[in-house]
C-alpha cells in the first residue's frame, strides 16, 4: 500500500467518522425522441460521506465564489462517481446545492479527496 493509498484510507475514515451522509445526484439525458420532441432524463443518486464548510470571508469575491457558497470535502476511496459541475448535492438537512466546481486531490494518480464548490 502506497503513501497515497494510506492517505485516501485516512480521508475516508475521518469523513466517515466526522462527516455526514449526503446524496450526489447526476442526471443523464437519453436518446432524443422526435415524436415527443424531447429526450428522457434519468436521475441517479450516489450516497457519499463528506463535510461542508463556509468559504473564508477573504475568498468570497462575489464572482467566482459568491456569498453563501460552500466548500465540500468528499472522500474519493470507494466513490463510484466523479463529482462534476451541474450535479446536485443534498446534505443531511435536505439542503440542495448545485456543484459549481470539483477538484480532486490526486497525487501520483491516486485520488484521495474531492473538493467541491457548491451553491444553493
């Protein structure tokens, strides 16, 4: 087991112990149906464990990071989906956020944690 594999396991263990259950939801459009003029959309929810924080006041610029945006850390180990902008995240209090950006901490090709910027 490499150093980064251990780091990923530690991140998962800490977020499992101190984080909360959340649902990361993705929507996938199906094939276009000319008879209805639309494409069916399927929704898939993925249960994740993570922690939500406010952005530091100094980081809120009103453009890229807006007042009310949150920073979310999700463990990468065992995650069966990659968080992408446009997905939604529902926390344990049923607050629904849209994923604005997602960046993995991925040293040497081993995903350890995903950092998300979300907006209500």
